[in-house]
């Protein structure tokens, strides 16, 4: 099975622990091909504050919450994401006997994005307004050739969410959406999106399964954090991925549990 796994920044410490790496290794040893996409926004914010730069976040009319990334921010973001976060995860996987390789979307031009020149945002009082764009990007293309080569050779690619802009500048892209595009480009069987909650929660309970249409219909009823994950799931299905699992990453053996359907929300075409 070929799968893409998205690790949210909120479960990063869990992801570099021995139980998690053992879980990944067990699946790798069974012949599964895995690509890991990681977040790490909390760590970026911590480093940014230590450097005297207060992080800023904006919300789009569709409910996407994102980091506003100016020229100074993208330098910090690239340094932390492609450096500290990526290499910490790679080191943890290597220590667990996995042949991990750390990359960003810039390497080899894997991920190309269009820089957002203007942003339509919703203020705290609910008013919409347009602000100047930043160094964030809208993903336009994922070239799977380098990742496919690494998978064929038995490696586990670990990719940070930084894309290459039209003028070869680094751009901050959303990790969930990158995972969807990567899964689509690789023709993955499964996309697993780990989160720090039990799955998609409606009316106080976790929904075990949603069809494509049901997932689209619940979007107005969920919070900012889950909105991006649902959109990513729908995009992955649109690009030919067979199934998406939004699953808790803080459980014991989270990846094995997600694949067995022991927890989380499964989203399929029908």
C-alpha cells in the first residue's frame, strides 16, 4: 500500500517518540510505502517570538485559519520547518531503524505554488476586507518523480510544507493541503491526517464514516482547524485517492489503529 501521512504540529513530540517510530517501522517492514508530511507551526511561533517577531494569523471567508507570512516571517518559517522540525523528525525515524530522508517542497522543485498577492480575510467582528498578500502560496503542482524514486529505493521521505514560488522564492503552504496534493500526485491508496482530537465531531460525538457529499455538507458545522482537513480530504478524493482517514495521533500505535479503522473518521467517495 502507498500512503501519505500528515503529522500536525500539535502531535510533533509524540511523532518523535519511540512508540510512534516503532509503529511506522512495523508498517514499513511489511512493505508499505510511506511519505510523511509534517507541520510544526507551534514551534515556528515559539522561535519567532524569541526572535522578537509576534506571529499573526488570519481567517478566510471559507474558514481557513492561516499564518500571515511576511518577508521576515518566511525566513524564520523556512529555518524552523526545513531545519529544526524536519531534521528532528528525520533523526527520530533514523534512530528507530527507518531510512528517512528530509526534504522541503523546494528541493527538486517538488512543490510549486502561486504566491497570494492579495488576501480576503474576515476580521474578528465578522467584516471582510482585503489585505496585501504575503509569502504564502496556493499549491499548483506536485512533481512526484523524486519522491517516487526515493520510495522505490526503500526510503521514507519526510517533507516540510514549503513550496517554490514563480520567482523561485520559498512560500509557506498549508500542510494538510500539501498532503492531499502529494497523495494525489503519487496515486496513493490512503491519506492519513493525524490530529489532536478523536476525529470529525458533530453534535458531541465522533463520526466514524462520511461519504464525499456528507463531508462537504458538514463543513459549515465544524471549526477552523477541522475545516482545512475536510477540504484536504475532498481534494485528495478528487485527485483519485481511494480513502482519507482523519485520525487521532496521540493514541498508542496511531498509524496502525487508523489503518484498522479503530479510531477517527473515514472519508470515502461513497
